[in-house]
């Protein structure tokens, strides 16, 4: 696929948050991931941390179509489904700066889950119902926040339980990674 130049004036800075990269026996180097995104004629491609975070520029007319295009290409190139969640630099910045649990002590860990769309009220309630003495959830737009009072590995909550409650795929990042993405995407 030939690489087209993307005009900086007509492009949007995106962050692709990929699910199932470098987990479950699927290993993709960050160099390979950059090559795959460049093959889609995306510009200024960069990766952050080996967990499927790709920053790039593309014409910003239809992010949902771009999301589907990336998913289809990754499935063809890698041989398995890779759910893709796109956010603009502004959206990542907003997610990084949002305070989901104000006036509460600093949690042992705080995670941000990315969704395709804002979940319906019933699904948001199902997520909230997963609350435990060490786990709390808060939905805000197309993200949810998971406050852990313990280590991730010590929680009884799993990604599968969260996806079941929400009725679809999600990808989760710790808040430190989200903040790093916000800084990198605004540069």
C-alpha cells in the first residue's frame, strides 16, 4: 500500500488504544506496529510502551471509519482481531485530567477503560454493581475509571467481568500511561 503524505493543516492527532497486543501469546514489536500503521498511510506514527498505544496523524473527518479500517488491516496483517479505540489528543488529555473519585484517598491504582461509545445507563449500572471493598467504578463519557485499593493482581474483578457488564470490548490503561499519552500527543 503506497504511503501518502498527510497535510498537517488537515490532519488530526489520534491515539489508537489497541486491545490484545502483547498479551495472550500475541507478540508484536513496537517497530512492527509502527510499520503497520505507516502502511495505512498514517503520518507521524509513534508508539508508547509495548502495550498497544499508537500515536499518529490522519485526516480527521470520520474517526469511526478510521477505527474500523485500522481493525480490518491489523486483523489481516496479524491474523487475529485487535479491537481499536481511537481518541484525539484533546480527548486523551481530558481523560488524563479527569478526577473520577474526588475527595477520596489516593488509590493503590487507578485505571482508565476506553469504550467505543458511552455505555447505556443499564450497562453503567452493571459496571457499578461490580463494586467491592477494594474496587470502585465511575463512568464518564466513553471512558470508565477503576479505582483499586489493592494491586491489580489481587482484585477479584477481571477484564472479562468488566466487558460482560458493559456488553462489549474495552481496553484498559493505568492512569500513568494515559497521562504519558496526553503529554506525548500534545507535543
